[in-house]
C-alpha cells in the first residue's frame, strides 16, 4: 500500500501537522468571545474571523446570483464580465469615468462600481444587480475611489482619496450623512477592520503611513509611519485579529502591524510591487499580488508574481511568477477557494491562478483593469473593497 511505502519522516511530519491543526482548532474554540460594536454580527470563531467566509459557505442572501467575475477597466470606462466556468468575457457595459473597484454591498444584494472620475468632478457609483449581471442607474457621488461599510452595515464609507476624507453615506441611497477629514493621510485608499469592529486602519499611499480611525467616536486616533519613501496599498487583518498585514509597493513586501498598540512589528519580503492581499478560504494563507513594478504606471510584462504567506508562521510558503511577466493587482478568491482571480493592471488582462499549483490562465479585457471582484463569495456580510467578507 502507498501509505506503508511512505518514509517514516514524512509520516511523522504529517502526524505533527495534523496535531498542530487540532491544537489550533481546540485553542480557537476555547478562545473568549469577542465583544463587538453594537449591531455587528458576532464573531463565530475568535481564532479565525474568516471562518464564515470559508469555501462553499454561501449565504442565502446570494441565492440566484450569477457566478461571474466583474472587471472595472480604469481607462476604457467600462466593466467586463467573465464567466468563470468558461473563462470567457460574456458581457461588457459602460460605467462612469475611471472605475476603480467593484464593491459588494454589506447586505450582499448589490455590487457597486466606484467611478472616482480622476481629475474631474463627476464621480459616481454604478449599481450592478448580481442576479442579472446588469448595471442600474448611476448615483452621483464625490470622488469614490473605494468604498467600505461600517461593521453594523448602517453606513457606507466612501473613500474620497483626492480630498483625504471619509464620507459616511446611506448604504442604499448613498445620501451623505457625515464626513471625517483625515488630513495627514495623503492618498487614503484601502482599509481593514479590527476583529471587534471598533476601529479601522487605512493606508496612506502617498504618505508612507497608516491612519487609525475610531469608528465608535468617529475620529482619527493617529498615524503610523511605515517608511517615508513607502507606498502602502492593500491591508488585511490576520485571522485571529491580532495583527494587520500591509502591502507596500516600494518596499516589495508586507509590513506586520499590531493594530491595538498601533506599532510596526515586522516585515515579510514578497516580490516587486507588493499590492493586493487576499486570505485563502480556509484562513490559513494570505495571497500577495506583486504587481511587478514600483511605478504607479508600470510597463507590460513586468516581474509580476503571487506570494503565498502562511498566516501561522508569517513566512512565504510559495511564490508563483506570472509566465512571461505580468502585473497582478487586485481581485479575490473563488467561492470554492480553488482559483485566485486578479487584474493584470498594465497588461490589460485578468489572471485566473490555480491556488493548488500556481498555474495561470490569462483573459484579455479592457484598458487597465483594476479592482475586480468575484461573485458570489462566501460570507455573512461584506465590509467592502473587492469583498472583505466576514
């Protein structure tokens, strides 16, 4: 039998790994409950805040949603729609100027295209019905570079990057309710939330720092300088909520930050132009999209790759280069966890990357694809971006 033919060392290693997983599971189940902000759904597993976004754990709220990949193309002002079963573009439609991200709503009923109209005053949000993959009437909104949602789902947080401002809006009508100026966060763009929903950390792309926002009292707590020459991009909280991982395209890697104490505690080298961050569906790994260039407008066929960080060890477990070079940027993981979908920002393609082997398929799309989303995704609710699911 194959089992009997395996070397003893490999067998022992397998047993050790199994025991380690068992211990993690036991410790997670024994972890104290998380006291969350009012209205936020409870944290089901304090050891893995991504537990409810695991493979196949689709909410009843996404029943009837078409399996599609929505790709906003920044320079052609349109959205391409890909059928993940055939890897073919099956739909395309015009949206507002400079579409940056496709953002799932907190209640999972709408996908919002954030058209921030770079250099113009006619920013907008285009709603997409995920059951038909068709756009609705755009809503005029000032400078929506990105969008998130408060953990209780009561407000959308429009990231007005040009104005260094967060606009809190009605999550359905997008009517403005209040604004918070974050003046020392030049290039404010990406965010993630603490495990209890009490605060969020936003990256300041053109300041090399982070901003900490108290969501309960709606105020800026302070700023953390990562590197004066840095350009922090995406940010993701660890499964246990204890640290945040911050991609920096100038540092070619990921900073590790203690969110509670708001201190930089580590760094993990990944690849050129570290940019997008996506947890695996089992919450064990973090996929890092290395865009292949340190330039804002990089060349085609750069040194693009995907690095796989093990959450437990905080080390790179694998690195997958894009064959022939490329520019992996933003995206997300398929519902079953088997495919990582990323925009190829400077190559006008989308990459479908096998999460078991790193094998890559490329699909031509519009001009400068950016924050694509995969839909439907598992999870009870969305905190925004391209699917920060919980």
